[in-house]
């Protein structure tokens, strides 16, 4: 058989085969495209093609097609290189133009004079940087020296003996801690009288606390225009939620006692601050028996003057 068999890719990149007689007539062709050549050759074999009948023309055509493809890729690459070279030429042209303008501005005869000037400028810059570095080094040494003196003074202050600051042994129920109200209204002027103390995790009044509150009741009765605010607090021990609830209960306990003693309810408001805004900072928050913690278990008696 002198028929020519050709294997090629169509416009959709599918592999096909074609059988051509010596007279040029196509006597056979694949009816569908294949994604790879092996499947296409398998179909051709089923239609009479064998490996030894593949014509040299078909091989040459395929080789030529591959060469054409490679040549096209080379042409594209050469085109990109030409574009890049064109851009480089434009950049070099612009650089030369700016260089000539700079020469003219600086009064240089040519590029050599300009290079010598640049080197002189570079050397001057190096000297300036060295001088700045020496000044910076001296400043840093001075700062380190000052810090060392400060640290030494702090160490002396820390380890020098100082008189211990102790809380008064006076009964906490009689302790009056004066403080400002944290959130007064714009039309209010607040005067703080004192505070009522409670036992840990308690919101009941002791007899001593009631005696102190009785004196405040008398003051309120003598000044009927006064309005009061009960501000409840707790120690640092316990969760934020539990302490908030406890501070509100303590404030309401004092309010209820004042109402019981004849003070009109509309003259009394309450607020709970929980463990925030302590009277004294607790160095060991877990120690509920510390003097600081016991000082914070209180209700602050605030008088609001309208």
C-alpha cells in the first residue's frame, strides 16, 4: 500500500488521522478528535494503519509543524527582547540627557570632571557621617551614665531603712475615709461624710455600724434638703460578678436602715462599685484579714447637696 497516513492536531488541539491515496484523494479520516496521540493511533490501527506504513511525508509534516511552532515561539521571544531593548535605549537616552544638563548646570567640561566632583562629595559625606557618629556615641555614653546614677539612687532608696507605715489600730468601724464621688451629676455638689464597714462576704450591719449610722440619721433629719447616695464596695477577693452583687447588697442594707429610721426613700439612691476603686490598695488580694481588705469592705456615705 502506498497510501499516506498523517497524524495532526486540529484547530481545537485534538489529535486526528488522515489517509491519502497516491492520486491525492483522501480515502480515510478520523471521525472524532482525541486528547492524545496514542488514542488517535489506536483508532487508526483499527482502520488499517500499522507502524511500518507511516509515510516519511507524514513524519516530515509533523516535524515541520513542530519546527514552525518553535520558530513562532522564538519570534515572540525576539519581539519581547526587541521591546525591552527599545525601553532600555529610551532610558539610556533620558539618562544621558539629564547627565548633560547636570554637567552644564555645574559647569563641568565633561564626564570625567563630573566623576571627580562626585567622589569629592562622597568623601565629604563620609567625614560628616563619622563626625555625627562620634557625637551620637558621646550622647549615648552620657545617657548610660545618667541611667546608672538613677539606678544607683533607686537601689539606695529601696534598701535604706524607712519607718513602716502602719494602719491605725483604731476600730475599722470608726475609720472615716474621705474621698470624692467618681460620677456626680452636673447639678450636684457632693460631700463625703464617711463609710460603714462590713465583715467579709457579709451585708448585715453590726451594732457598732448602726450606732454610727444613727448619728448620720440625725444629721439628715436636721437638714431635710440633703439627698444621700450609698456607694457599696468590696475587697479584692472573689470574682468581679460576685463582688458587684455584694457591693449593691451592702449599699441597699444601709439604705433600708436609713428608711427604717425615718428618712424618706426618695432622698436615698444606691450604687455598687464592686472591687473597683478601693480605699486602700491590697498588696495581697487573697488575704481577707489584711487591714487593707477590711478597709475596703464598706459602704461610703455620700451627701449630695442640690
